[in-house]
């Protein structure tokens, strides 16, 4: 038989930033088992081993490849990625101009992506008498005598060195060690030890006889006591059939050594079972609340529009009750055995909404975001993968999550809700794919034949424009739930207050009065400042020297709590200097203010108030969001200071006053979207006040009280804002009236990146003409020691963006052939925000 007839090849996606798939030979034992979407382990390069996803089977390797490596083995006997996911991955790869491996890397939980690690193994034939060893080599040799082998990363930790490859090479040359690649299995199932009665002693007579023996032998008193406690726990829930070892060992009167003896004597049996890290909540299910007339009208209109539109925009003012409308739509999707994806821009929002959803849908609700551990994310992935429409497995039928939840293995998706659709957190900045979750959700829904609902009190101009042109359906909710009035908005002129010297630090008289009145009425306050840290920078009072990051072209932000100055771009930090490093002056001035400074000063001005802060620094862990939000809900906090996290859809009953400390910082940012973002942030944070019981109050501090954006916020007039901002963008052909593609060139040498940018710009202009702008130096021109240059391409709505991207790819190919620019990186961002 000709063996070539039985050869089968597989195209595999590997998590590497290369533009192609990789062809491997399928071994005979896998030929009848392997399916697209399965994880396989393959060799890569000279020594590495890694896991990839089988994209397709069949085909032939490219001509000229002398040796085709074989797949080593499969990690599961079922696909973990389905065909609809592959369609979605393909679209992301094409639209966002990235590589399949980059999409895979983004899509899969880290625990699914295995890569071998280099281990050093002791050569048993080596004798140290024959060789001179350095102190470091001897140290590693001694460690290997007991361990026999260890990963290179452990060697680095042992020696407290970053790079130990030279040392390892030296030890290999001396014959002390040899190296091997071992696959690092990242996902570890959670196991629970359980203890139960053996079959013999489930018989009452045998058990009675056992107790007689215990009572006759005083040496077995501990066994008797432990057995009694075990049986008490066992019979409390006999149907369960076991007692967990953890529960048993936590009992103070139980001797675990006696339990061990009972196991050895065949009275009890101990075994391990795999358990879920995300246990069933067992919530009592209540039906969705009855809608008021405005909500019911909106729901009816959405359902009617879904008959002709795949996407509907729900424009509802803050506190109009949009979430209840979402809940009714989810309930209807579940009745049809459909899966639902509920997207939120911030992890912080999931903490509040998860409780509302679980009240109505119980364990059908799952949560998926980056603050979950790798193992927890794998288990959510598996819940979604095993969903059985109409069957028993309906856990995580409704997924609540941030943008990464788009990549879960949905098989029967019926509805996607993108709440706060305007939020820029939906856009991924780094690494590739630089996708927008809202736009990608619409495509994903289309692949599944599902509907998409976009919700916001302040829609993005793109979405509102799409609704205005008939591309999306549009539903409006103009009234707050329960007839509560929109908040009273007071504009505080800080320029005038400073002139009159009536400011208290960063707080104008209107804000001070508003806070005092709220605290006196036992009400809560939110203060918004969109800058974390204590102050943006320090400055020498004598020579004006300012500490800068050594890796980036930015000042270091002062964080008083940690006594450090930090770069918010690369993470570099240093302690605050005792004196100016230029002139030796010991007086360093604090310039500007961030959330940390506001938290400190408000605590001094209102010493009896309980103050907390919610920003990235205060919410590093998964539970930190929940803790701050629950404390604020339970009125353990009087004043909450925060960045834009506090603007995003949070619902607090007792907040009567909101202060926006520096509106000018938002309005004066040099970006064509700055007015849109200013309106959205101010309107959203204003919406946190007076949500349940009475009309709230918002104080906006600014030196530009007559600015048209602020006036539109005061009037809550989104339509007027939209019309004026759209007219401004029309003059310069900015989105939504055009499409943008931004290219950033990066290199460590300043002159080379400038020359490369000019060359690439010329190549683009030769094909795209005056649609190309630049190259220009961005505001932050150096990040992580790489100098940056940016080129912008504006594409008219009537011109094919696909054709424009094709031209850009061709010009990138020409550019890459120029040897002197081979080390210059080009980063592409489609539809930058």
C-alpha cells in the first residue's frame, strides 16, 4: 500500500504574530479523530513545543518545503472553537488588518495556550571533581542534585538574575546539564476531597456493631468521637452521600488522624472529585418586574424594529429604566432557548448588574472578564461550549462581560446587548487586534442571525448617525423612571471664584455648599476628576525642573500614598526625590490635582465624612470593585471620589449631589472627539444624582461657563449637541462622515523612525493622494524607549475601505522590502477612538 495515499495535513493557527497558518502532518492515530477547532500540540521552530487550533483539514503543503513536521497529540477529543467563531476570527483578521495568531491569542483564555518551557536536566554521568565550577554554577549544580531538573525561569529566580542563558550554555559546554522542552499545562481542574461510608457500613447492623467495639475499647475514644461528628454531618444531607474533607477538618472536635485510621480500616472511604470553581448560586428566581408605560412602549418598539432591523439603538436618558427593558428582552430570548451576551464597557459595572440578572435568571447567568483567573475563565468557556438548547445544560446561557466575552464559543446566540455603547473602553488599544467590541458585536450577531441592541443615554455620534440614516432602528426613552426630574445643573465659574479668592483649594463655593447640604441631609456625594494619582507632576520652585519618565516622553505622576512617581504608560516608577536633581533646591511644588489629592483634601474639609476613592489604583483586584460599590450602596461611604469609572451606569439610591471638578480638562483636550467625550462624561456623571427619591444636583466647575458643550449638558439637549458637533466634523471630514486608519511607526532611533515615516508616507500618497495626512509627532512621542510617528488616512464614506486597506497592505509590503527600515514596526489601528 502506498503510504502517501493516507497522508492528511492540517492547517493550524498558532498564537504568533505571523500572517499565515502552519501546515502539519496528521499522524495516523489522529486521522479519524481530528476535527477543526480542536487543540493540538505541535513542534515550532528548532526546539519549542506549543498548542494551536486546527483551522481546517486537507490541502497540501506549499511546494519547496522539504520537511513537514507532525502534530504530536491532541489535547481534547472535541473542538473548543466552533465554525461560527472561525468566521468571526476571519472577519477580525481581515477588517482590523492583523494576523490569525494575534486574534487567537486575544480570543482564548491564557490557560488554553500552552507553550513549552526550557528545563535544565542534570547529567547523571557528570562528576564535579573533573571540572572547575564558578560559584553560580556550583549553586545551580547543588540545587539539581536534589531536584534533578528545573525550568530556566526557576534558575533565574534562584540566582536573582534576569538572563541566565549564558550561564546555562556554559554548564552545557562543561557537560553538567542538558536541556529539554517541557509543555507547561496551565489549566488545573479544582479537586475536592470527600469522605463517605463504605458500602459495608451503610448497613445499620454493621454500624451498630462498630460502635459497640468502639465503646468497649477506650483507646478508640477519639475514633468514636470523630465518627459521631462525621455521621452527624453525613445524615444532615444523606442524599448528597458524602462530607467534604474541608468541612470535616474544620470541626474543632474532629481528629483527622482518627479519620485516617477509619479510612485505612475500611470504615470510611476518601476520594477526590473534580468540582466547578464557579459553584451554583442557588438564587431564588423572581419574574421580571412589570414595566411602566414608557418602558413597555420602548420594548414594543424595539421588538417591532427587530422585524426589519438587525441593530436597534435605545437612546434613553439616565435612570430611564433601560436595564429593565433589557431584562424583558433577555427573558424572551431564553424562552426561545437562545443564548444572550450582555456587554458592559467596565468590569466595575458587572458587580451591580450581576445581582439584578441573577435575581431573575439564577445560574443561567455567567460572568466573563479579565479579572477572573485563567482557570475560572476556562470553566466559563466550557459552560458556554456545552450549552444544550432545551436540554439540561443551561449554565451561563446569559453571559455578562466586558469586550473579551465576544470570543466565547456561542452556538445559539439570539441577542447581544451593548450597554453604554458610546464608551471608549469598548475599543482595544494594545495588542492587536485593535477591535471595537460594539462594532464587532454587530458582526458576531450577524454571523449567528441574532439581533443587537445598543443602549446609551449619550450615544456615540457614529451610532446616532447610523440611526439617523436608517442603518439602525432608533427608540427613545425621554423620561426618568418614576417621573423623577432630571438633575439641577449648576455651573460654577472657578475663574471668577479664584479672582475673588473664595475657592477652598480645588472646591468652589457652590460645590462646598452642595456637599455640606447633602451630608447634613444624610445623603451621598460623588466627586468626579478624570485623573488618577495625587498630582500630574512635581516641579522645582527655583529652576522649574520636572521629573520625566526615563522610557517615555511624559512627566511622572506623583502618587502620595505610595511615595512614588509613576509613568502611566510603561509602569516605570521611582521614589520622590528629596531635592531638585538639576539645582539641588529642596522645595518641589505639587502641580495640578488627581483623585488621590481630592480624596485627601475632602477628608480635611469634611472630617466627619467617610471618604473613598474609585480609580484604577484603588481597584486592582477582582473583589475591590465589589467592595467599594457594596460599601457605597450600604452607605458605609459618604463621599466617593473617582475617575470615569464612577460615570458608567452605576445606580445608587442615596446620591443627591455630584461634583465635576475640572470640566476644562475634558474640553481642552486636543482631539476631534473631545467635545463628544466631554458631553458624554458630564451627562453620564450627572445622571448618578437623584436617581430614586428626589431631584439631584450637579455642580460643574469650569472657567468657560458659556461654552456651548456645557450649555447643552445643562439643558440635557443631546440632539442640539449632536447637530452642532456633526457640523464641525463635516468641515474637516471626520467620522462619522468618513473612516479613519491610523498607522504608528515605532523604532528606538529617532532619526530612523522619522526617515521611515517620510518614506512610508510617500508610498501611501502615491496611491491614496490627499487622503493621507502626516507624518506627525504624537503628543506622547516616545513610549518604552520607542520613538513614534503617526500617519492618518481619511477615507470618504462612498469609497471602499476594503480597497483602501488592500492598497495599504501593498505599500507596507513595498516598505518592508527596504532593508534599512526592516526593524521599524508599523502598528495599524482601524477606526481609532
